[in-house]
C-alpha cells in the first residue's frame, strides 16, 4: 500500500518558489519568501546548512561569499557571526526555524546541502512539528539515506522525501527500457517524488516516458529550475506534478492561462 504524504496533497501541478523566487528579491531571504506568499505561492523551496553551533539556516551556498557582505564557511562559523551577514547587503540570513514559524501555512521543500545538517535539521523539524509540511531532498544519495534513517527516531509520520541521484539515474534508465526493480524498492521505502532538472544542457531530462514511469511507481515529478515560459508550457502539457521557478509572476501567468493556478478557474478566450 502506497504511503500518503500531506506535503503532496495539492490539486494539480504544484508551483514552487525556488529560493523564494530569486529573481524578485534576494534569494533565500525572508523578503523573498514573503513576496512568494503574497503572490499566492504556498510551496517554498529552500536549502539547509548548519552553523558551527548547530543552527540550521536557509542558505544555498557552502560559504557566505557569493551573496552576502561577509565571507566564510557557514559550517565553521557560529550563528552569531552568520547572523551579521546581509544577503545582497540588506537581508539577514534566516534560520530555517524562522521560515517555518513565519509561514505556518506554507509547505517547504528543503535541500540538505551537507552531512552536518542532518542532526540539527531533524531536531528543528521536531521542535516545530513541521514533518507534515516539508519534503526533504539532496544531491547526495548517502545524505538522504542517513536522513531517512533518523526520521523514525523523531516521528511516526510519513515524511516526504525525494529520490537521490542514484534513484534518478535508475528512473531515467527505466525510461529507456531499463529495469525497474530498484525503483520499486525505493518507492516502497519512504520516497515520494522525483525532483529533477528540466534538462541536461540542450537535452530535456523530463520526457513523457520519464513522467509515465515515475507515475507507475507512485512517484510525483517536480522539475527545477524552470524560468522560461515555453518550457513551463511544455512541462504542463507532459503532465508534470510540480515546477520550481525563480520567475514567480511568469509561472503564475502560465498556470493561470491553463486554469491550473490554485483557486482560479480557466481563462476564457
């Protein structure tokens, strides 16, 4: 029997605000998340790193250098130092706990960026009791496995997690006629969705066959990071289950034109 994930309980394709909608406000800032909510988004995408003293922050890079006015590796700095940094010179680096607390009706897709974040993240989700409204993903298959192994220690809920890189490659191989046994096993052990790039260079990663095979295994398919309206249209036509974008207004317009934006009816000619 397939597990049921409250995170995925949504009518139609899910619009995700990637890093809060990085084109409109400084990425992964409270200002970006607030703008996304104001535009009608209920799914936020963010990243998780842990500071030297175990505070989980919503931040993409390993270091502060690229997007803030300070430098240094987050994992080597106490939170008091990270808190002094300003994204784009203006916005503080938010704690994940503050993101979850400030937007209690939002669902948050969380990319685990390093191994040290696993324990602090589990503790944060336990404190906030946010298990039902998060989905956990990572570019590391091992990291995801370690996180899944911890979940039963904190909660008896079915927590949404995504396929890791190995699972995604196996699913892609299946789309070209490869075996599905490994994916069936993965899908039965707490994996709810496949979150994939729109394409690899000029080659689309998401195809009709890929989506069909994922759906046969009970997996939803979410594509990232899709900012081009033509690509959004293509994915929606293929039956995609979710799109992550920096261009919040563009995705809302495209979905609204198809009657797919939450709580809207189809546009009339």
